[in-house]
């Protein structure tokens, strides 16, 4: 079933089925994962059999599985995309996350619920309402929105038909999702087809119109990582119901830790609102306990920001390095030929063989140091470490250099073990029958499983032992909330019979839950088709096939330009549109300078250029919407590659006019 308005869905990523299963075990209400193809992470595909295995486990807890089907598609790929949709539907997937409107327009698609990917660039009320009316049941809003903008979109939607989803943690794309063509222009690898080369993480020189340096070798398009942990209650109040963790390339430890972290935060929020006028609930069954204390700082991150949720701030950029700077741990006291001595900020901290340390060298580049051997010295908090590669790992190290730790092997090894337990509460009732005994289990969702066995009745000495044996649910997914002994006499029930009854009752309850699970249904689009908010669609609409073209034409769009990936020409266009502003981050915005003595009127709005080697990109600033455009041309080598691809896979249109 779809989310109810009081339910909060924690949506975790999975690179593969094994990670997805652990995401469920660590408290996720839903997991999103790539299928065999057509997902926006080209290296995170999974077989249909793996989708089936993951869905089977998730549905035990009433959790849902979303399959990412969110690349733009060529005409020759549409049939394969349709078949894959059916394959994952038959495997038990609950949702397709979609960017290409061909998947809405195509006939003979499975009755699977559709969610609009963040790649569809949902920033306005008008766009959100249109997608709802076109048949989408959940919308992944742009990460750049403020709380007020989220609330406006939520209030404009029909809460019974369409829910709001929002990213709360993980890496941030600097561009509006779906509005970045920089990777394709420079390498031929399209972000809209799941193969981004991440040019935003490169260092750039920023120069003005006279060639003067504004910044040198800075990662000015690299964002810190998203962390909305402090804003969850406000996001709930603004209307968000599905809370998404980024990370389909992340490892098992990351998914375990971050899922557990947010599971705890949401459980605390749900508990805090018990008995209020607006109580909340989790979107799946069971309670999760952990063998560790979740800590987002332990995983790879570029430091954290809450981005634009609370308005524009100055702390969103990871300009010094796109790498993980880790957490401060101490400073250098001595440097030898192949060793470093450190004084730790917290003397009780332990270093381990295999830990990762890092520091900034004299050029302000982050340098990593992998510890081969760590030895405590006589003074508490003082350590001597031997790097695995002393030459590369000791550049510019000197007394007083601050050192961070970005990999703690003790933490890594802890999360390699079993680290959570998820259980569904049950009420157990043991009663007697004319032939013997019956055990009935009723879970917190109202599902019932029962078993009975014939056995001769003999009087027992104590009831306490009977309850103890009944409560041993071991490796099942259930735990007893209460155990009722409904016997006319204190009969003796041998442990072997109790085990038999419990095993069969658990199997019956699991079967009842499986049969009772209802997958969410695909919403029907409004008829007649509602008009798209605009009658012209540029290359920014990412229309890459005839079916997507037909979809927009049906919804009243008169001019439909083909996707940027279709173009052969070298013309200069906006290769990236972003809410991030280089001038703002460098305190060069005229709005910031307004009223400052000696500054007002000295700063031009444009142009600025980003330079990386021979690559030059022009920055244009749209101050009214407070956005930045990164403007450039397609490289000649990519143009030649594109021409070859178009010869092999010709598109059926370029531009349609009335």
C-alpha cells in the first residue's frame, strides 16, 4: 500500500541485495536499488534474482523495494526498458523511480507504482502538480528547496494521491539534478544516462574578465555532504513523508551506520509525538536495536551542510578538497625517516594498524597516510606511527601539523559483524484442545499464525518455566510482547512440544504476513491529460526518444527540443544550472557588497571563468532566481563520438513545431 499521511518512510540506498538486506535489518522502511539496467548509477546494476531476494526479505517487515529506472532512453532501448519493468515487477519490486516520460507513455507497462526521480527537476508547485496528475504517486523534490518551498508544494498536492520525498543525507550534486551536461560535453559520459564523470569535483582557477585570479586551484563546484539530521521535525511539518539517504555506490558499513543513525532519530521523533494531536508512525513493521552507537562522522564525508533548507548560507562548499578530511585527532610532535610521532587530543583514543590519517600539505591539498603499524609511547596520548608509504605519506609533514583520522579500523571491523536486530512484536497465547495444545501468535499488524499438536496432559509443578520456554523466539524475526497461558489446569508441556508449536506457529505467521502484503498500486493519470506548465520545452527537458516526445505533445507542449545528448552541434549552452553561486561563496555578490564602503559598484555580475588546464567554462549569474549557469561547448572529440553514435542509433526527431 502507499504511505498514509501519518507514516514516515526512511528510504535507504543499496548497491547490491546484500547491502539492501542489511539496510532493512538496520531499520529502513524502504530500499532503492538498481535493476539490471537503466538506473542512474551505471556501475550499480543488479540481477532480477537479486531484486527478488531483497524484496522477499523486505516484505517480511512490510518494507518496500524501489527499483531505479531513471535514465533517459534511446528509442532502441524502450522495449528492453519495458521488459525490465515487467521483470522486476514479477520479482516483487514495489516501485519504479522514473525520469524518462516514455515509461509513462508506453503501452503494456506493469501496474507498478511510479515515483518521479529527482532527475525530473521538481522545483515548482506547477511541475509537482503536473507530475501528480500525470500518474506519479511520489515526487523526489530538488535538494535545493527551502522548507517554505517544500511546504508550498506539499500543500498544493493531494495528500491521498501523491507524497513528497526529500534527500536528507549524502553526497550533493552541485547542479539541479537532470540539469547538468558538463560530463557529457567533456567526456561523452552522460549524467542523465547514469555515467557522470564528476567534473564538479575537479580543481579550478577562477579568473575575471581581465584574466586576474579570483581563486587558484580551488574545488569551487564541490559541495559538502548533505545532513538534515537537525531538520527532520521541520521537514515533517513541511510535508515530507519519505526521507531518502543518498549512496547507491556506498559500502555496507556506510549503509548500516547511516540507516541506523536516522532510524534512531525518527524513532525519537515518533516517540516524542505520541499522544499529540498529530501522532506519527514508521512506515514498516518492527523495532530495531543496534550493537553500536551510530555516528555519521565515521563514514566518508566532505563535512556536512544542510544546504538550502534553511536558506542560503556560506558553508555549503567543500572547496579545499572533494576527499574525506576525517575528524581531528591530534598533531605532529616529531618526524623521523619513516615514522611520525603524534600527540592525540584525547589521550584515551587508540590508533590501530590500518587506520587512515590525513592532513593538508603546504599547497592545501589533502594528503592521506595509511598506518602500517601504530605503537603507543610511554606518555599517555603519544603514539609513533609507521606509514605504509613513507615517501608519499609524509609530504610536508612537520612539527605542529594538525592530523585527522578518516578511517578507524576498529569501527570498520565492528560493522563487518552482525550489528542489528529487527523484531516484530507478537502476542502469544497457549491454550488447550481436546487432543492436546494450541499456540496462537498475533503480531503488531494483526496477522495471526497458529499451530496445534496432540499430546497427553499431565500436571506440571510451575507455570513460570512454561512462559520462559514459550518466549524463546531465537533467530526468528519476532519477539514476544506478552505470553498468555490459557489452560484449565497447570499441565506439563515438554520443551520439545513447545519448540514444535512455536516453530509451526512462526511459519504460519510468516506465511500470513507474506499473503497479506499488498503492493502499492500505480495511480491513474487524470483524464483528459492536464497541460504541462509550459508550451515550449528546451534541451533541459531531456527528451531523448519519440515516446517521451509524444507524452509532452499530448500534454500540450508545442515546441519540443531534443535532449542535449542528441546534439551534434558545438554551440555554447548552459552545461550546468545550479543554485550554488561562486561569487556568493567568495563574498563577491553585489547583494553582499551592498552598503559596504569602498565595495559597492566595483564588482561586475559577469563574466567569470573556471579554468582547468585547457578547459574553460564561463559563469553567468541569474540574480533574480539567484542561480548560476556554467556555460561551455562540447569538446570536438565528444562531437565526433556523438556523430558516430547518432549514425548507429539515429533519433527520430530533433525539433517539433506546430
